[in-house]
């Protein structure tokens, strides 16, 4: 039966993630509802009975992997470019939030001061898994979008590290009545976690750089190093393991000559699985009676979390900034808590219960209540509030092009000259470098990767154009963004006629949006450019209609129609496709590939 329960939980986690993908809202909502239905509502799943003594180790190891994955994204160089507001949010704002929430928990809910301190520290973490879907739906101005996305990304590992340090401090304070002994114990524990994390990072970096592990074993090797570092650190000094794996990840992330893309992608996939299953298990362990035992004062506690702690955090973090009151208002409202808070808080609760600290069983209900209220309330009100404050972007307009090769650069340059916001994306650094040299914005990597959200304007994307010679890159991009942007806003160019015939593209999703005509492929455009062909822009007028254009430019390959909507200050990009029905009109701009001029020798 245990195997059936585990398989069933995995299937339920997949269903919850799929529903979140369809509804375009944070997956944590569906995971939470699934866990509550399976656990306290229908009593189908009892994690303690299923896993027994293995439950705590499973949760602890899962949290270790999640924190390691989050810390792999914390690059010190990037901290210099995220602005004073984000730095303040992840420093003085984070500390102020922890103090206010911790003191409110102690004063209103009557818990032990150690419990209150841990709750305050854990609830500073927001996280990109809950913030990003909210921003994609809300579409705030670029400045607000950037601040909230970077806050979620940076505060994930920093906030978790802060929570670990606070937890270790309060746990050690209970083992001795003398302050100096407690301080020495804390320094010893922190020193051990830092040392093991740095040593593990150094060894892992050495193993990868020296190629002592084959490429196909590197992901498995890093995972093994994470788990063994965590367990060794915990065995020597209780609860120092979370600090060790966080430092481990930060160390690897800041090695300039270390290629981590494949490892990070693997850890992201693994973390998504662990987060999904873990959140269902944690929610299933909740008891409705535990929430009721918090008492009526929990309402006032939630009001302080929503309307006191976050606004004060924003006020301190945006002091002397150029943000107006509208921006500060929306920043003061958007702070949903996510899986890291739930997972880390659950580990702390189990440890404190085992240490005999009275009231430790209240940690999980308090954290889950904050998660439920912030995610539900802010998901429902974010869009109306953004509209009310007039900080929502009018409509998405950015075109993202898969590929930064010579064909993509030539097309993107002309689109940019016509006031179209264009981003190029390419896993080849040389292509990105050449794009940036001519003033084009480019992202080094694949746009469907999770880390791309840190750099691409996801809430302002309108159209995806696949112009890579690698048809697999185009296919992955089209498949990923067809749900985000809509089927009618993703397009792909055939790599070549031979590939199209060999793979029978007419039977695939690519045929629905084949770019630039049935006989046009990447190789065709590439050959034209190599022979001197140019991408041009021509505006239609009453004296020069679409029919006139076709008559004059018989050998040209029309690529796009641009409609300049003056009243909305917006440029609509309409690609020419095999089944395209739009007929260009007066005032439209035609972007086309012009064949090379033929020089006649006399």
C-alpha cells in the first residue's frame, strides 16, 4: 500500500501543477488544496503513518536540495545591478519584516519567544515560484515588475540563510543559560556550516573542472555531494546542514569558469518534483483543529503581516528612491509567501518539537495560514489594484526571437528601427555578443529555461518568432510559449526544405504557423544574406498600395506587416505565414527580405 500511496501523491502533484499551468496562477494554490483534501478533509493520506520515522529525513533532505537549487542562482555580480531598492528589500527590509512579524506573533499569539523568532525569520521569504505567475497576469510597469521579480529571486537564498541562522541561534540559546556559551556555540555551528559548504563547493568545482567525473555523471555527482554535505554537517553539529548546502550553492554559483547550466536545469526539475510532493505532504499533515487553536487574535496577526510589516518594509527600502506613491502602494501589497517558507518552517517545527520546545506545533499552522491568505488574497486583487493605480501596462508588445544568428540579427535590427521592442535569445555566446555589438538586446540561453525569467520581460512578451537553424530549439520555444502567449502568437521558420520533408512538418504543430511562406526556410534567407540580400522596410500609401508593392518587388520575400496604432502608441507585428489571411493596407509598413542587386558588367 505504501508504494500505491507514493505513486498516488506523485500523480496528484502532477495534476495540481497541470491545473496551475492551465489556469496560469501559482501552483502552490492547487498543491495546497490537494494536500488539504487528501489529509484533513477526507483523511486519505496520513504522511506520518505512510513514512513513519523516514518522514523527517525525507523532508530535511528535500529542503536541502531546494535551498541548494535556490542558492545556485545567487551571483554576487548580479547584486550590483539590481538597484538600491532590491538590495534594501533583501537586507534592512527583510530584518524589519522579521522583527515586526516575530514580535506580533509573540505578543498576539502568546507563543514562546523562540517560536516567534523562527516564524518571523521564515516569513520574510517570498520566492519566484509564487511571484512570477502573479506578475505575468498582472503586467505591472517594467520598474515594478523588475523589483518584485528580483526580490523573489534574491531573497529566496538570502532569506533562507537568514532563517537558518536565526533558528540555530534560538536553538542554541535554549541549551545554555550563559550568553557567552550560547554565542560560542552559535559561532561554532555557523563556522562549521560555512566550512563544510565551502569545502564541498571547492571539491565539486575541482571534480568538474578536472573532468574526474564524466559529463553524464556530473548531475548525479553534484546531487550526491549536496546530500552528503548536508548529512555530515548535521551529524557534527545539529541543524547546521541547511547552512552548509546554501553556502555550497552560492560558492558554485560564483565560480566564473564553471559551466552550471545543465546542473541548474537538472536541479530545477528535481526541485519542482520535490516542491510539489513535499507541499502536498506538508498540507496533508495539517489539522483544522490546529488552525482553530490559534485563536481570534490570529486575525489581528494577519492584518499586521499584510498592512503593517510589508508597508514598513517598503517604506524603509524605497527611502530616497524615485518611486512614486502608486508604485510603493503596489509593492506594499504584493508579497505572497511560498514553498520555501512552508518547507523550511516545517523542518524547524519538527526539530523544535523533538527538542521539547512548547508550542512548536503552532509553527506550521501559522506559516500555512500566511501562505493561504497572501496567495489567495493577492492573486485575486493584484490585477484590479494595478488597474486602479494605473500602473498596468496597456498591452504586451515585446517580440522575442529564438536565435541571434545573422538572419535573426538582420531582421531584429530593422524591427528595432521601426520602434518594435525586440529580444534575441541564443545558447551560443558568440551570436549574443554580435547582437549586442549592434545594439540588440539578447539573452544568452534558451528562453524557456526557468532562469530566463530573471532577464526577459515576461509580462510584456507578445510574440515569439523561431529563427534558429536548429529546428529543435524552435520547436521547444514554440511549444513552451504557445500556452503563455497563445497559439496565434507563436511562429517558427523551417530550418530547411530537406528537414521539412524528412520530418513531415506538415503533420506537426509547426505547420500551423510556418513563417514567410511554404518555400521559405532558414537556409533560403541565410543564402540571400550571404549573397548581399538586405532586410528592408517600405511604407504603403494610397499611391503605392500592396498590389503595387508586389508588382515592383516580385523577388522579395515579405516577412512582416507592421501596424502603427497612433492612438495607443503601439506597433502591431503581423508575420506573413503559409495560411496568413491579413492583407496589408495603406499606412502599413512592409518588412521584407530583398534579393541581392545584380551588377551587369559591360
